[in-house]
C-alpha cells in the first residue's frame, strides 16, 4: 500500500467523541512483567562513553543517523549505554522507526534481526528487557509493540517489502487481542499483559499513538484500530479537560473517567508530567485527525511558561524537579507545531538536539531524533505538522 493511499485512509478517520467527567475509584491492579517505565528512564545524566557531536543545526536525517551511529551496536542491539548497557523492547522499536525514517534498510534489517532473535516471545510480542546475554524480563510493553508494528508497516512500504508489512500487521493483531480493553467510550491500549482484567485499568496516556493506529488500521483493515483511536481520543480528552498536563500514569474506569496515578500500579512515586507523559503531544501532533492534533496543541500554553523547560512538572505546570532532557523541548515543539506556531516548534527542535548533543542519553537522544523525523518530514507518518508545503 502506498503512502498516498495510507494518507487518504488515515485522514478519513474522523470520530467525534464526548466524555462525561467523573472520578474513578482507586484500585491497584496486578503488577509485574514490563511496567518498567516507572523509574526506568533518565535524561539528565551524560554517559562519559558517548562523545557528543557539535551540530548546532542538523537536518532530521542527520539527527536520526547520529542516533543509529551512537546507540546501536553493529549487531542491531540498541544499547542503553547510560543505564547499564541493557536493552529494552522500546529501544529496539525506536531504532526501527529511526532507521525507516532515514531510509536505511540495512540498519532496519539488522535491528529487526536482533529483535527477532532475542526478544520475540512465543506469542509474537516482544519481551521487555535484555541484559548480559539474556532476557531478564519477558513481560511485553504495549508501546514498544505498537511502535515496532508501525515501523514494520512503514518499512514494508518504504522498502517495498511485503514480508515486513505482514510482520507488522501480525504483531499489531496480537496487541489488539491481548493488550486492549473496551470501555464505554471506546477501546483503550493497556500497558501490558499484567494490566488485563476487569475495570478499572492501569493506563499510560503516552502509549496511545493515533498515527500508529491509523497506519496499522489501513494496512490490516481491522476495525479495532479505529476503535482504539476513538477510545484513546476520548480518554485523552477526559484527561486534558481535568488537568492542564497529562500524568505519566493513570487509571481508567469502565465509563471512561480517569484519575491520575503516581506509578503504573499506583503504589508509589509522584503524580506528575515527566518522562512518560511528555510523549503524549508527540504522539498526537503527528496524527492525520484534526481532533487529535487539537489535543496536542492544548499543552503549548502551559509548557511555554518556561524558557529553560524542566522535564518534570506537576499537572498544573509547576516544576517538580531539576532534570533537563531533550524530550521536554521535543514535546513542547510538538505542542507548538500542533498549535500552528511553526517558528517556536522549529526553535524547540533545535534546542532538543542541542541538549541531546551536549548531554547525550539513550532516551533523550532517541526522542530528539524521533521528534525531528515525525514533526519535520513525511518519512514517519503522512501528516508531519512542520512539513514544508
């Protein structure tokens, strides 16, 4: 299926959803497997093993190629060099997206081969964490699986490889079967197999990726992707109607109402907008549906209160920590692009790249690269908000 066809199909996804505000009861569900992100991401500490490249203004392709050069080993393993040299499924998915974004078929094949050899489980999902030569946590994380599925579908189109498209459709189908739930306002993406069961459900607002759902729906013809786009939009609307910024973790009730959680299981931590939640505007700004883009734009005025933007904020927008990360600026760039402020978005993409080169970290550098490719070109998704006319 050509990119033009996917664009037409994706742009046709228009769903109007209204959500009723309320408060969900607090229930802590089962916890295990891959709810890793609570405490598993850092963005403020530079790894002395990575030598930053001075690049005040780089193209999206140059930023993406630098990520592949610095963080992907020759065997295709995306290495968290600043976090003990382990590998997570999320990182492999980011590497796949960046590789297709810079049109590097060889890098894509190498990353996917390592992933299939080391992380693919018997059910087709990806084990979350690998370290010291073996999987150490085999619980899948749904954001990694849907990102990988999208990358495979995009690569199938870009490289004229039906085998990759089929692999992406198959992986996405397993996610639909095992890591989604139906609420009164639509289908939502659960964070992992551990979150299955009756309502209320643990939920990570930044896992929902409308552009991914559109791409996979167009490739597969499975109507559940449209349901997932509609449900995610409804829940995100509920969140942003209640708080200025989304929380890293939340809980969704059967009727679609949402309460913020401090962590994946609600047992510890701080309710805040941070390393997870900042991905939400990046996910929504690249959607082909104007309703999704409008949700991303809501974050811009809050994030623009700061010149030096902290990575961690409370849900009203006040700083809660001293961390600095490229992701903070990449997220604001997405919100600004969604709001139509092209110059501010371009400036923040440059700032994200500057922080990534001066203080290189796996997670921050990955999102600096993904933001540049998603927002400023058509290589990842057909509706990049900063694409030149």
